[in-house]
């Protein structure tokens, strides 16, 4: 086998990744928010938290690099929604 044969053998690896989409990147977003609410005397009234985890995989056929910021915004919004729901359940504390 010539040196050219060895080089062409390794070029088949690239063809396999074209036929079977291998993940090129994995982006993980972990958002955790903690909100502490105090009254005007400085006493803790409530402590609320929200979290969301997102994993975004992309390969050569569906490149999602531009969607990373949008996924981070969605994770942040979901964490805020969890906190909002908890505060609404405790609405009696704030009256």
C-alpha cells in the first residue's frame, strides 16, 4: 500500500460524518435565580428560586450556533416564570 492509500483511508472518516450526523457542538445552559424579598424594616419576607437546564446539540446539517442566545433567554424566562408563580402563591404575605 502506498502513502496515498493511507491518506485516502483517513479521508473516509470525513465521509462517514457527512452520512451520519455526528454532533459538532453541545451547548448547555444552566440558569438558577434566587430572589429574596425584604420589607422596609429589612426583615426577610420570602425567598424564591427558579431554575432551568437546556442542552442544544448541533451538527453539520442543523447548525444552531445562532440560537444559543435565544435558548439562554428562554431558560432565563422559564426560571423567572417559576419565581413569579411562587410569589403569586404567597400573595397573602404581601397584603
